[in-house]
């Protein structure tokens, strides 16, 4: 059945890959993408439900889309929110004609076909193994920067997290399937391939083949994509073997995204995380920096967890000052129904949690400002994501990831296009954004 399709994907890059898979199925069924929701025959909204604010965002978007849709158009709601509360969504949004869960790609074309014949379709089952054939999905991101999901689900017992409930247990994609998708990306000129999973470092633990993330990276490094980036590494699996693999493979950028969540062993234990002392975590970071010169680190931290005290926040602040991480996101605790942490007592008041978040973010701003002063005059390769009319290129160095990190602005970049690498010399910064000028020669980084 032909028609025009508009897509809205909410939440993280893992959600975006799911949306791309669903779009791929609909394109194969004869649909044509459009950016105009008002002219679409089908609007697909892929939702996030990780925390309360994500669900509220999804509700707001669904309300707006419902008001803009043509009367005969189909609204399809997919992803984590239906997986969590399909009947609630069905009751709240009468305009939602199709409601599917996180495995929507397998049946979205058939479900929308039924809806266009007048039926309302609500189908949400337990998460299945990752679908094969995702290599054929279209890219909804920049053409030169693509995401590749290598696993689905999570086995970790984090007490604050609803992901296992939403996504099921950890399930790795077969190495051959991952490699085929990477090869297709290389053939399409992708310059940066970012590997995704809830825990990429657990890759292969559930497979019969003798494989792990390090082995997968060695295979992927040969496909011809200039940059391979890895997100979401669990701290317990940040091993010497994995760090050495990063150091030995030029295609794998030296960027370590390791959600640490906190520095207080007592709170980490309550969170279901490795109960490391700050000294143990600092030693692990130092070891990675020893193996991988120039290693960049990104992390996420959680404040306002039940039982957190000012002393815990002081400990975390001291850790941050010592760790000197490149990118830090600080989030406030959200009591998610069905998670063990939601029943814990001693939760700081929301305004206190927000104050603690603000304090840590101010500290991180100071750390970043010092870091930026230290690299003025240094040369880096910059992957260009776009070019402004006045000739400035907006791009990223190896230590700037595609999912929320700051960018580098290269003045007078010349005749460059998105997807190209340019050599740049850092000249300063504007807040979190780095400023640079084009260098005469490509510089290694």
C-alpha cells in the first residue's frame, strides 16, 4: 500500500535505530518519506519511556501530532512507551491507530495496512532477539554518520533502571550480521560508525561463538569506515584487553563512554552498580589513559538517589575534580514504577537534587574550561557535519561524540563538505564549543 510517511523518533540513538528499522520496512512496502506531517498518510512516532520526563515528552508530541494529522491519516505509536503501557496510551490517545512495542519493525507494515482499512491495531509482546537484516534500513541521521546496534536488552540489576523491563535480557546480534551492516555503511560512504547497545562491552557474552567486543572491533576495523566509535561501556568491562584494542586499531577512536553513576560506594551498591571506591575508579581511568594516550572519557552521573547525603555529593565532586573527564552529564533520580529503587526511603527533595546537579555541572564547566585552555594550539582531525554559508565548518574531533557532545567550529574552512575530514588547530572556545582554524596539513589525533 503506497502513501507518504512522516517519522518522529524520540529518546536515545538506540531508539533512532529502531525507528530506522521500522521506516525501512515501510519503504519496502511502498511508502515514501516526507518531512511534512500535514501531508503524510502515516505518521510514525517512536517513543521513549526510560524516565518520567521522557514519557511526558512523548505525550506532548502525540497530542501535537494528533491535532495536525489529516482525518484519514494513520498515527502509529511504537517503541518503549507502548511496551510499558500500551493500554494506557490507547485510552489516552484515541487518535493512535497503531500501537506497537520495541519490535515494531517486524510487523509495522502489516499493522498500518490493517489500520488504513479501518481497524485499530494494538500489539505488544515480549521483546524478541534483534532482527537480522537491519543493514537495509535507511539512515535518518546525517548520511556520513550512522549508528549500528550490536545488541539489545540488558542483564544488569541496576535498581533505578526500567530498561530490562522494557527491552528484555541482553541479546547480541551475530557477528556476521553486524559485519554485514558495517560493510554496507562503508559502501555508502559512512565516515563514522557508532556502535550501540545498552552495554556494548557485554557483546558476545550470550553467543556460542568465542567472541567479545574486542574481537568484533578487530573485524569492524577492516571494513573501511574511518571512525568507529563505541558508546555505553560498563565500567567492570573496561579491561586492559579492551583498552589495548582501542589503542591498536586506528579506526577505533579513543573515546570511552562509561556511565559511572556516582562515586559513593554505599550508593553505588544500592544502585546495583559496581561498589568501587573513588580511588578504584580513578585507578581504572588512569590505567586506560596509560594504555591509550589521549583517551577521552564521557560519563553520566545520578544525584538525588534515595539515601544520598551532602557528604556523598562532596565525595562525588572531589572525584570529578580528580578524574578530569571530558564530558559529564548529571541527572536527577526519577522513581520509576516497578524498579527496586522506587520503594527506597530517604530520597532527597527534588529541589535539593536539582541544586546538587547544578553544583556538579558548574564544577564540570570549570574542568572543561581548563581542558580547553590546555589544548589551544593543538591540531586535530575534525569530521565535518555541516558548513555554514559564511564558510565555517561545524564538526567534531575524536573526543566529541555524535550524541549530545559539544562541537568544533572551524573558521574559513574553505571548500569542504559534510562527511569530509579537515585538519584544524584549536584557537579557543565559546562556552562548551571549541573554536578552530583550518590547518595546512591533516593532523593525526
